[in-house]
C-alpha cells in the first residue's frame, strides 16, 4: 500500500528507522565543583578506542530502552559517575559533525552540572580507566582532551561564568549549610575576581533565595557566622544587574 493511503498507525507499524543512516548520538556532561579552593571539572580517562588513554568528559550513548528523554540520559550518566543527583543541571547545546568522532557522523547533547564535592564517590568503568577532578584554569592547554571535548568544556565554562554574573547559580556548589562568606568566596572563585562585600550581601538578601538555619552558627576567631540554606522550592534567581556593576 502506498504510504500516502495509509493511516498514521499503519505507516508507523511499517516504518523502518534503520532504512536511513543515523548518527551516533550521545550525551556529555561538564560537571563542575569547588575543591581545594578552586573550580574543578570531572574528567574520565578513556580505556577503549577511539582516543584510548585520553582524558574526556563523562558521558555515553543514549539508551533508547532506559532513557525517556535527554535529561534522563544526563541524570543516569551523572549518577553512574558520581553517585549523586546534581542540584543544578542545564542543557548546554548540541555539537555534531562528520569529523568529531572517528567512528562516523556523531552528535552529542552537552549538559553542565553543579555539585558539592563533599560525599561524592567517583566511579569509573564502562570504557573508562579512571575518574578525577581537574582545576579548570588552563585545562584545555594542559590536557589534550578526546574528541571535541575541549570545545564543549570551554563553552560550558563560558556559560557558567556569564550566568554567575546575574544569577544565584554558585549556591549549588556549596554544601547544604553555608555562611554568606562561603557564598561570596564561591562567586569570587568562579569569576576569578573579588567582589565588594557590602554590595554582595545586599544583592543576596534582596534575592530572597536563602533562609537562616535557626540556632546554627559557625564559630570563628572573631564572631559567630550565621548558617544559611537554600529556600526550599526556590528556583534560580535572576538579578537585574550583573555582578560587575555592583559598587
């Protein structure tokens, strides 16, 4: 029967997806955290060809039987590599070409995630020999990353730093309980510069995305510092002015 005379159900029953060339399709993750006073990213060392022995971003092919959508693939890969769910996960963009993977035409959907490294147990396997954190500064020059992962990493880092200028994103790099000084330090670490303390604190308080933890303070050499947590159900806050405009 001609396809034009079929019902949609009849057409779909006879449709063969393998009658057409399809690209290799994967998801790659740029997972950021704060460790040793520096912004770091998770890399895995490839244990199989292609690019065997090179460091790469964690990720893998979409499993059409297990993954309902792209977010499900990203979350599955994140759990496999870190054992945790990210408090923040965002789709970055798609990357695809005939040359990015020597096995053939391939496309990947890149995500970036922000997590607190405390309590994370890194795992490898499934084609990788090791998994470890690496400081982001000079990473693309320091390491010859597999495939086009240097481009993906640089795009994610630029996206993160741009969004930090006008959002509350850095809070997701912290442990569940933190001080305002901790939060300011995270902003400064990601941005690579100092910010004015009084202007920063006014901005954060005006954003109204934190709440004090009653009766909990961190004792230091001078005076106790109030501990905060993210207000439950609070989405990312977008500020009216960029961080660089604060005075």
